[in-house]
C-alpha cells in the first residue's frame, strides 16, 4: 500500500494535470524551452551527480552496455536539449477535432482530444529518457510520475528538480513527481484511483510484472519476438538485406527479428547465402531439421527456440512449405509485435497483411522500422502490443483521450421522441 | 477458474475471430440478413421460450419494469430485425485507413482498422439486446461471448442457437458462445489470455464487480451521476426545458441528470419555476440550505445526496456562487459521464468545455442526448467513462483496433543510419 505522503503527492498531480490541460500550447511549449535552458545551465551539477551514479554502478559491477546508457555525456545532453526544442515545435496535441457532426441545424457535436490525466512512466537507467518523457508529458498536458532505473538515482533526482523548477514559473502547478524505490513502484501501481495509465519499459520480466500487478491500464510490450518470412516469390537480394538488417543492425532492440521462416521453394537458392552472411557477421543459428544442413555450425532448434527473444546475435531458422504455414507459425510463436514478409507477389502480401495479427505487419522491409520516429510520429512513448487504446509505436496521440462536446440551443430529447418527433439529420462537418 | 470445456470453447472463438476478420463485408452483411430471416421464421419457437421465461420470472416476483424488458413481443422482434438490416447497410468498419504516410518515395505506411478479436458482453435481461450485440459482433468481425440476464435464459438459448445456425453456412466458423451461469461469468473474467475486451452493462454494483474482477480491459461505466449547471447568463426558458428533459424524459437512463446546480444570480428568477415544474411532475427534491426555501416539500440535502444516482424521479439541487464552484462540484461529486451547462455566454461555455473532465460535456441541451444513436454512431455498444480506448457513447469503432502496415522495396534501417544515411521525408498521404 502507498503511504500517505505519496498518496497526497499523487493527488496533487491529479489537480496539476487539470491545470496543465488548461495551459495554452504556447505556455507548454515555452516551458519546454525553459527546461532545455535550465538543463544547459546546470551541466556541471548534472555531470557531478552522474559521476557519482557511474562510480557506484562501476563498483557494483554492472555490464558495460548498461554503464554506457547511464552516462549522461555532453553529447547526450545536447541531444536531449535538441529533443525538447523539437518537441516544442510539434503541433498542439490538445483540442484536435477528430469528428464533427451536425445532429440537426445548429446542433453540433465534436469529438476533441484531451490529455489523459496522470501517467506513470517506469523506464531503464537512461537519464536522457527522463528528459524525453518529462517533455512528452508537458507537451501533451499530462502530469507524470517518473521512475528511472535505480543506477541513475542521483542523476534523475537532479534532473527532476531542475525540470520542476524551470517549468514552475510558467505552468504554476505540480505536474512531475520522481519516485526512487521499488516499494514506491508497488505503491504507484496500487493507486488506480489517481493514475490513469502506466507505461513500463525495460526487461520482459519487469514489464510483465507491472502488467500483472496493477488495475491501471498499461501500454507496452513484454516480448518482441519478431519474424521475417521469405516467401516463394521473394526477391532474394532484398530478402538477404532485410534478414541481415532485421537481425544485425541493432540486435538488442525489441523490433529486431528473432525468427526467419523460409519457403521450401527458395531454400536451396537462399539459405546458403543467408548462412554465409550470418557466419561472417557472427550470428549464431538454431535451425530446424530441414534448414540445418545449410548452416554448418548451427544447433538443432528446439520448440522453445522459436519462442525466445534472443536480443543478441542469435536466431532461429525454419523451412515452411506454404505461406499459410508461416502465418500459423507466427500466430502461435510470435508476440504480435512486428512481423515481415518478403515477396514480389501482391496476393501473398495482402494475405499476410490480413492474416498476421500483429501491431506492425511489413512487406519488403526490415522489422527494425517499427519505431515512432521512423513512422513519423514525432516522438515515441513506447511500442504497444495491446489491442486496446494504442497499438504499435505510440506517439503523443497515445497520451490523449477524447471528450464529446455538444453545443445546442435548448434542445430536449422529448422533441426528438415519439411518432411526430423531430429526426436527426447527422450531417458530417469534417 | 474456468473448466476445460469452457476454455476450449473460448479458444475456438479465438480462431473463429481470425476467420471472421478475413470474411468480406459482403459475407458479414449477408450473414446479418440470414440471421434476420431466421429470427423472423422462428417467431413461434422464440415466443414459446420467452413465455416460459416470463412465467418463471412472474412467479419469482420480479419488478414490472423488468418483466416488460424481458418480454420479446412481435413488435420488439420486428424492431430487432430492422436493426440487423440497418446494421448490414452500415459501412464496413474493417480496413478503414486512419493514417497514410510515405516515409520515403515508394515506402508507404498505413494505419488500418482491424477487429479486436474476442469480446465478452454481459447485459441485462433483454432478448433484443442479445440480437443487437450479436449483430454488432458479426458486422465488426469480432467473435463474442454473450451472457444475458438470467431471467431470459431460455429465450437467449433459443436465440443463440438460431443465430449460430443461420450464420454458419456463410461465415463457416465458431464466432458466438452463449453462457448462462454466474460461475461461467467468473470463469470468463479469468480468461484474459483469450478474451480481449469485456463490455458489461447492468447495475452499478455489477459493472463495478466486473471491473474489479478481471485483468481484461473493460469498456463501460458504473455510475451515471450527471449534472446540469444553470449559469448566471442562462436563458431561463431553455434552462427549464433542459432541466425537465434531463430529469423526467427517462429517469432510469444513465444519462438522466441527478444534480442541478444553479448560479445565485438567477436562483430568485429560476428556482420558483423549477420548483413548480418539478412539483407538478412528481420529482422529489433534495435541496441544499440556500435552495430549500424554493422547494416547499424538499428534504434538506446531505453530502451523499450529491453522490447518488437516483435513476428515478428524484434529484439534488444546489445554489453556487460561480461557474468555478459549479465545475469544482462536478469534478468532486460527478462520475465523469455527462454534464451540461446552460448559458448564453460563449466564454463561460468554453470554460466549462475545457474544465469539466467528463466523457460528454454539453451546452444548452439535455444530458439525455448522450447516446450512440443520437450522436450518429449508427449503433451503440455502450457508454464508456474510461479514458483509455473509447470514451462516451461507443459505436462500432470501439470494437476495432488498428494495425500498422508498411510496404517497402527492400529498405533497411542501416541505409537510414549514420552521418551519410538517407533521411525520411514523412509525406502525409491523407
């Protein structure tokens, strides 16, 4: 359970969210610039705190890759500042008219976007992520509870305080709360009365833990088991480039491919080429009984290898006899994140697009394109595999809900009822 | 926990949903007409089963209003058939393009609508609701688990069997499952692995029970505590008509008003008129200390009276000194369902529209307009007070998710990376 002080802080955010939702886009955007300026002026302090975090993390012996993410170098600070400036120039996400309909002359219904309220974001030990998330919150008019990875505690504490202070003269309300302990995360997850949405990022196990321990709606994804299917009608040049990019370009990403399904009609022509490319790039292969003869150093794939998110230079390869078999494999083994077909056959493409029930379904390109920036969403909150609210890469839109606004002139339902009642004309205005 | 047979039946729906999502709009719409025809041909059977339900319900002494809802008269059957025919003519909700963007020449991203999958609907003892919900499911390409009020068990069992049989030759899959016991409801609520969305209707207590006992996302609303605020700049003629309609036109509906907030500047001119109108219509009033002198037979309102959904000819009245006070009252006491202001002052209207955080916010019309049919949504699944996925009256759109489809020509992320990488042009195509 949450202690009283935390509950009071979160309750204050609820009121702050309402106030922030009423601030003009100009005010919210100038707060973003004020934050950017304050971060720039406080580099020394930020570096000092970050140094302490790095030293402590070094002593505890964390992996080099994690240490690298933890470091808030001047280059990363520059890029965080640039991100805030870009965010300030994005169109206002509040008050966008999604539907507009005249029910009867002069009786007009609008569906407009509105901030969700209080959002909790839990993320890995990357100080740049904190800056980005705080920026997204203020731009979208939402209050935010932030919990970063524990290795970044001191850096994050300094950043939250700098951000809060810089924005306060403009937004004049509580809208950001940093929490630090695991106990506080559990407490936050129990506050479904005050928190409207949770966005967890991090390890599969952690995201699953969050999903299993809260009644608050969660946007995110636990697994990224993405597949590439090489169809009988694939262009094998494209196929090779796409397989390599999907696996090798950044194997630790959730949108990297883990499974390659190859149609039997092309395996003789394609698998020797894939095999030598993967061998030269150091990709370890788990191959099924029909694929293994093409991969001299592969291990025989067990059923579990097709349900594994390797997140490294490792993958599973299987030969299939039809597109249908490939689709069935993906539906059964994948995580409904991102799956791609390589084919020159328009019918096969459409079959794949209709039948694969994943957030992102691609044809003739790398699975690595599943990303809010590449999709042109301006900014990315995360990638959702939920079918509710937001699916796939989520931009500022995912932080918005809608309101129905109806403007009349004294209309009553009684006038529109019964045999001689008026009827609606429902004229679309957009 | 769910027994194995039920789990198997729900699993079969998961596959059925996928098959239904691939059926053409023509097939789904002709299934609707086949169902309409089968219901028409089976009136005798339906009446027989409905008679048995009514007899049993009469013996158990249920309220007259409930008995009336349970009756599936020929007139109601006619109207259910008409509803199916109208549904068959609505535009196909599957495959609507919501976004379309060229990332780079010939590299096109689309966000298209797609059915959610398996939806569980739990509803009151109204056989016509079963027909409507089954129709919405098939039109939207979703499989559905149906649980109607227990008083309608025999009628519902007959209807499910008629509907299933009529649709089978066309859709050739399992897409509808009727369940009957409370134990089965609990079991269904535990099947978050196979069921994507729950839509409960019925009493507040029941909807709250569902929300508290499942990890499946829920669309709906527990309370409908709606308010009408009569502003200092209200047209009092309109105000009177709106207050009467909001309270009296159908008091058992969730969108009927429960609370009337009247600005002190107009209470002298308005409350005597409201008082005599409510007295002549038999509306019982709970009035605060400033309003009570205008209502000779009112009771003094306790704090709880402003948090009560009366659902009958009963309401609470309060005098406020400012629009701000009215808004604060609504935020604190309302259920974020539907709230209205009566004013001729455009600034006051805009203030109310921005600050009231409810699914529906109205100006100068009755709260009773909060309804999918009146909003022009074609059909209504229910009214949601959730801020996630769908808010307010929910039409077929609320039964859809989206997929991102990306069509390329061999693109890799590597080409778009680094100093000399290609950049995206992100050209909007719609």
